[in-house]
C-alpha cells in the first residue's frame, strides 16, 4: 500500500452549504486536488469548492477524452475511457507513493453513478482509499420539488436514461416512485416511456438541483430552455399515509 491516502470526497448536489463537515475539513487542508471535467470547462465539482480549497493546492484536472461524441455502444467508447481511467489512477497513485494525500472531488456521492468509482476499482488494491459520502443529486432534486419522494410502503426505482426504451417502460410501470438520471440526448425516449407507463403527468424535471441556477418544472408543462444533460426526472410516490 502507498504511504499517502486518496480521498474520494462527495460534494453533494451542488450547494457548498450541503457539503459535510468532514468533506469541508479535508478540502480546506488539501495539498493535492483532482477533479473530472470536460476539455475547456472548469468542471462542476471544481466550481462547487471555489473559495474552499487552499490557493496553493496542486490541482489535477482529469479531462474526459469523450462524453457524448460517440455512442456508448461503440467499442471505442470503452477503450478510450478505460485508457483514461488507467492514466488518471496511475497519476493519483504516484502522488500517494510519495507519501502525499490527494482529494478527488466527486459531485453527489462517490459511490452513486460517479466517475470516481472507476478510479476506486483500479486503486483499491494498491493505495489507501477513503470515501466521504454525501447527499446525492437525486435527493437534492426531489427536495427541490417541494414534495416527499416516497410514502408508506412506496417502492422507489432509480433508472438511467441510457437503458433501452422497452426496459425503461417496463421498470417504470412496476414502481411507485421514480428517479431517472443520465437523461441528456435520451430525453425523448424517456418521455415516451413515461407516457407508456402512465407516469408522464406526474413527472417533474429538475435542472441544476440545489445550485444557484436551479430550475424546477412539471414535465408536461412548458419546460423550454431546461438542459436535459444537467437534469433529473422525479415522479413522487402516492403511497400509504395516516
């Protein structure tokens, strides 16, 4: 095991006030900070910690080689991302091999649909890795709607918009409450599945949950201008209550 520690630090849904006490302590004392971003962008995770990490911290931006440019079914997609994660993991390990700690910024919770998991699986056998859990993006989204997500015995299902339409429709029809993530270019497919499952009129879309530019809209109403890529769809349960 390396001498230093890699910290996968969850930052929550976007509001710096929702960062945990432990995460805040690690951030304010960090010497090395790594984070994911698209080329040419500052990165959502990095934006959340503006003014929190030390000015002299060494930053390591990990720039995705591909996001939506090619379909995820294309063999090149996994090849490019696999090489990218291998390279990032090797760099983080080199930092801890010197005895230094490194904080990896994670939007939401590190173990919930996050890129950090791909580093964790590559590093856990060779480096000390600690996870700092956080409020998930979906929790921030359903809170933004102003209504509870589940009641009584409601079953909550979390789906990703990248699933085939028939799978989305089947799983939606079987649940009481619903969260749909990774919408992006799949928005039309997701809408069709919601309509087929009879949930469309109950669905909300939340963009930039718990951030200054947050927008909340009933999906069946005029949601013009909302960017599906940064959004989560919510369908509230209607279950047992006293």
